[in-house]
């Protein structure tokens, strides 16, 4: 009877330096002993994962095991080390770039998409950040990366798999919350191809609602003069990819047979597209700056129902490249002291905003002045194209997770939403708060009174800011957070008011969900929101 021999990872691979780190994982360079081939190994601490995270991890590993293709960057959690950087960054560094080059790029992308679709996998997050080059060599292969949002489907199955992806690349059927499947990847390929040809996206608006309206209506065009030099065949392929009806949208297999793709030497124009390169430089800079700003918003933790107009569910994870530290440090110091110097009595909030702006600049300059030799390791959190990826599950560091759930609890209070409040709190919640006059309160009845008779009837605008949050993890299932809560509101006479309280909350994780089990709040009993 044959026996299966199990070998340890370190028997076949030699681990070297750390390349990157996440909340629950670390990526290290490794070399296969038998061949000398370099890889990037993702090492995950499964003890820190919730049950849902375990399911997500198993799904992603299962999907990656199915995929073995020269234009796909990930294999299980041992990845080919991809050192060429982003495709879009490489294009702007070229001396010559033509429509035929764009055809070659989209051919490789479509080849990858066709492969995963043959294996009944939908990527769901195709965008420039997930298109990497295998090496710095000329004509290096384009690698499709980041299968963190990928799903398995049954053939041409159409179903509602949740709202996930990156706003500018979402398809009309996803935005309408209709059943969807493989065609969503083709729509994203159409957006990418449009950008490859002129350097800017087909759909764009600062207002995300208007952006979604454009996408749902398929409202794009080919304006002069930049599109006048693009061949009709290229426009035809884009039109077939950006077809609103997914049933009529071209498939990856059909797109690979399109004359502009398979006969590019005779069909695609060879003219150098300098204007496209210039526009693409601005596009790259803007998407990275936008990512930095969104990260700043996350750090400042200023919330009042919306984060500067963007949905609270949108969280940006930045990919930092190697950077000249002195350049960034001097710039950050200049901005920081200029900001503080122009406030005679800078408040804690002003200092927080200053440091947040400085962080934004660090991230932006980190992306802008990365060294050419810096390796890019494929992992699951890349900067976004104008908007970050919308993920159904957040992969937050535990400290950030506690701050986030605390913000959600306070938001429920501000909105007078007792149902949402109860879901976040333990039913045996205990607390010391001003209204209880020094008594320890247990249960939800005490709080229900204020929700039903005050909070739910309040129609005045409320703005809350958490200042100086400090999180202490107590093992893996408990945590304590202390912070200053600043609340701005309008009183019954229409006058603006502010109140401040010092709060401490104890959280306990049960069944992968954090619940507030105790809190202690300072302040006067007359404060409007306790």
C-alpha cells in the first residue's frame, strides 16, 4: 500500500528576510532548495483569525490552488516573487508606448481572466493596482494579483454574491444589486482598456452617487482630440466590453479572438501616444494621492455619519514602497510646524489633523519617490484607483478593529438606533455614567429609556469625534479602549453647543463579534448624549 510522505515547509524551502507584514500575516522571501527559484511566502497566524476569517482564508487558498497560469501571480500562499511593480507605472516610464502596446497588455489580462473563468472563478476586483509585472525586464509578463475578493461560481451561474469591488470598476449589475457572474470581470477589463488608451477612466465624478449613475447608464464617450487617433477596432472592443446588459457583453474567450487583440500587428496603430502617457502620469499620481487622503481620514477618525462624503464602509489599505526618508521627513516637519504655527492655541484636534495631513504626505511621497529596484510583493491590500476597494469583510489590525466598533456604537447612539446599539452591546452590559448618579447600572432597560424618549426623537445634526484613543488588548478575546469623546450639537433654541466626556469601554469577542460588556463615562448628567 502506498504511503503519503508529509514534509515540512522548511525541508523544501529556505526562509529569508521579511518583505511585508499585515495584521495577521507576514510575507518573507524564500528560495526552493531544489531549484533555487525565489518565492514570497505568506505566513499566517491562524490563532488570531475569527471563524469567518478562517472561511475566507480557506476559500482563497482553494481558489489559488486551482489557478496555475503564466499571467497569474499567486499560487496558494507561496507566491512567485513579483518584482516589476505596477503595469501602469511601467508604462509611464517607457520611451515609446502605442496602441499596439495597449493591445499586448489587454491580451495578457484577458488571457488571465479567460483562465480563471474556465475554472469557474470570478476575480471581482480587476483594477490597475492588481496588474503587476513579473520583473523589471523589458516585455515582462503581466501578472494578475490579489484574489482576496474572488468567488467560485457554477459555470455561467448568475447570483447575488454581495457588493464588493472598487467603485470606478464596478459593473452596472453589481450597482443595481442584481445577480451577477463572470461578466463583471469583463466590464472591469473594458474600463482598464479605456484607461490604457487615453490615460483617464471612462466614468468619473467626485460625487460617488453621480459616478454610480454614470456607470448604470453606461454614460461614456470617445471625446476629441485624444480619441481621434484611436482605431475604430479598439473602440469597438471597448463598446463590447462596456455593454450594460451582461448577457450581451463579450466574453474573455471572444475578446481574445477580436481582431484588435489577436491581429494587433496589422490592426492596432503603432503611433507613439505621448498624450496618453502624460495623462496616465496624472492618473497614477491622483489615485495615489486619493488613497493617501482616505488613509488620513481613517487615522483622524473624524466621523459624523459620513467620512467627508464617502461611505464609512470604505476603508483604504495603502501599499508603501521604499522611499528616501530624509526628503519625506523634512517635508512632513515643514507641513506639521506650518500648520501648528498658524494656530495660536492648537487644540488636540488641530494637532491630530496636522499629524494626519503629515501622514498623508508621507504616504503620497512614499509612492511617488519609490526606488526603481524596490520589490513589489503581491499581497491583499493595494492602493486604490481614486476609490479604495469595498470589501465585505474588513481585515483590520485588532487595535483598529476596536476603534472601528466603538465608532459604530457611538454612531448608533447619535442616530437614536436602539436596535443597532443592542447588537453591539452585551445584554448584561454594566456601566457607570452620570445619569445613574454613581450607581452601577446593569442591562439595557436604563439605556432604552433615553433612546425611546430622547435620542430617537432628536432631529438636530450631531457630530462626534473620538480623540486620543488608546487600546489595550487583553489576550485575543478582550480589549479595553479609553478616549475623549467630543460631541457637537444644536440645542432646542437652535444654538450650537459642544460637550466632552472621558470614556472607557471594555470589549469581549464572542462568536467572532466584538460586544461592549462595560463602560465608564464622565461628564455632567445634563449632557445630551450619554
